[in-house]
């Protein structure tokens, strides 16, 4: 087709202009694409992201395997997490020094690192709100767990019921919000008292709420159910007086449980609240999600499971089982039957505690106990004084001190990254096998010692031999010293008869076991406020 000579028509001019613009736009896009490809070729990811991911993976593995205590880690992490910014800054600065000497410019991609740092800040904030609400936690996550003061004016009502019961009745109590107190009845009847509190700006709504908070009692022969339907706008504190031969099963969602003076079996479950047992004669069981637990003067077997803060037991005649996680201090005194405690960090079995045991996240102290004694834990300073019978201890990351009494039992102590201090009565007969790796050995007894730069051993017999003492320390010293001769534990006093009061059988306090004079001054109650939360 022949070329059209100028002058061009207006239509031709516009067409040629559009083609020119398209060609220029295509060239610009091609240049931009080439530039992007160039920078992509020069871009390298920062190693800060993989380092953080590796650290997260290591910590997660330690937490899952139980090598690292979760609550303690989160407390430390909340305080020191800004160190991640310093670590990332040091890594990026090091990369800049390396990249500046390259013949071609290099771009580092840090977008993923920024996201990880933001996520770290969010996690730190969440850990703070979980462990450090303080007074705010008492208002919103404690036993009340309510926003009552935002719901309106307070309205109250009191309910009272007196009901005849069959002998040895089984009483079940369900209260989703409020305290439950069970005490002995002065007669053979059940007396129910409740104090209902509702919050509303409407009187009609308040009366409806109060009605739902009043307890309903259903009696079917010897089976009795006391149920509070509950309402999120209020709570009902219930006090029940029962004949002492009754058995009780109490379930409280948000509230404390206090049971005393019963001879029948007792079962209590608290979602958010404390549980207290006092002067009970039958088998007792408690299940907890959060709160303090205490039991005093219990004749039957006692078992407790779940998540607990402070735990205090004293004057328990039956077997004791504590199974769960403990986030406060644990104080046990005068446990006259075998005791077993199990948590994710600690496991111990003790045949009898005539003195006391106190444990928190970093210490375990035991005085006047009868073996066999088995303690398996980690990262605790262990001090066992006046212990009798066989003793087996496994620990790590802290020292172990044991002072046994006579007659001596077999003793086995295995401690990693911590020393072993053992004080044996000077007149005792025993045989020893001790090994210290990367540690020293010292003794007051005439025994065979051998060693090299990294390992030392201690073997031999004292007197006529007898009980075997096995000591193994890795990264710690062994000290075998002459100790004092302690008197034997006092015998378990007999249970007194249960006299009647007002014609009804009642519980009588157990007589106190006499303690050896030299240790009585050491007995103490646990502090009222626990330290930072940490699984024991």
C-alpha cells in the first residue's frame, strides 16, 4: 500500500500519536521490569529471621519436653523480650558491614523480621496480662470473675430452708456463682441459708434475677440435691448445715468452698476459687482449676488434682495424693500416712511426715520424715533433715543436702550440675560408692579416694558396713561429713473416740504429735502471698 505523503489527515496524526505513546509505555514497562529483576537478583534475605525461628523452635521444644518451666519462662520473657530488638539490630548491622564491601550493591529483605518482632511484642503483652494483672485480676479473673459493678444497682435477698433428712444422706450442691459453706448441724435436719445478690437498674429484672439465684432443694430418700440455677447478673452465697453423718458433693463454678465437721465422704470441685477442708472423718477429694487449697484434721484418704496456687495440709491421717500443677507454695505438716505428689516438674513419695515439708518453685525443705522417701525433681535446692529409712533423690541445677537419722537406710542421690552434702551420724555403719564428674570429693570418714583431673571416686565401708550409700554428682562436688545423732520419730498417736454433741456424733480434734525439741522451732506456716507463678 502506498505511503501517504504529508500533510496528514487529523485522523492519521492521532493514530500515529497513539502508537508512539504505546511504544513509550511498553519501553518504560520493560525498563521497570528489568530494574526489578536486577534488584531481585541483588536481594538477599536477612539471617535474622531464621535465627529468631531457630530460637523459637528451641524454646518450644524445651517447653514441650518439660526441660523448661513454662510459667517461669513467660515471666522472664515478659521482662527481657526487648532484647530481641537488640539481637536483630546487631545481626542487621553485621550484614550491612559485610555487604558494603561487595562489588555490587545488595539489598536485604527484613519484612519477615519486622513481622516476627511485632508478634513477639504481642506475645509479651499477652504473657504480662496473664501473669501480672494484680488487683485487676482479683476483680475480673478471681473467684468472683464478674463485671457486677457495671451491671447496675445492687439488690439483695436472703433465703432460709429447714429440711428433714434421712440418716447418712448423700447431699449434692451445685452453685455456678458464689461461695458454698458446709458446717455441722445442731440437730438431724438440714438448714439452708443463702444470700443472693443481683445487679440491675430495673427492679423487675432484679427480682427475676434474685429468684433464679435462690437455691432449689430436691429430696429423694437419702439423696438430696441443692441447686442454684445461677445468673450472670449476680451470685448466691450458700451456707448449709448438715448432720455430721452426711456425705457432701459440691460443685462451685466461681466461688470458694468450705467444708467442715462431716464424717461422710466429701467431694469438691471449684472452677475459680479456694477450697478448704476442716475436721473431716471420711474420704475426701478435690478438683481445682485455680485457687488455694487447704486441709486440716482429716482422718480419711485425701486426693487433690488440677491446677492450684498455695497448698497447705496439716494433721492428715489417711493417704494423700496431690496430682497436678502447683503455682504457689506448698506446705505439708504432720502427714501420718503415705504421701504422693506428682506434677509436670516434681514427683515425690514419702511414707510419713512427722515434721513438715515446704516447697516452692526453687526450694524443697523436708524435716522429720520416715522413708522410704523418693524425690525426683529439677532446679530445686533440696534440704532433707532428720529423715529415716531409705532415701532416693534425683535433682539437677542446684544443691542437695541430706542429714539422715539412725538407724540408717539405703541412700541414693544423683545430682547434675549441683553439689551433694551428706551428714551421716558418726557411729553409723554403712558402705559408700561415690562418683563426682568434674567435681571434688571430701569426707570426714576413712574411705578410699581416687581421681583424675575430671573424675573422682569414693569407696569403702565404715564400721561393719551395712546400708549402701550411692552418690553421683555431675558438674558438682560431694561432701560426706559426720553429722549429729537424731532421736527416732515419735509414734503415731491413736485416734480418739468420737463423742456425741447434742445427741449427734461430732468430730474431735486429733491430738498433736509431740515433736523433737530441737526441730519444733523450725516449723512454720507458708507465706500468705506466693511469689511469682511457677510450676513446682
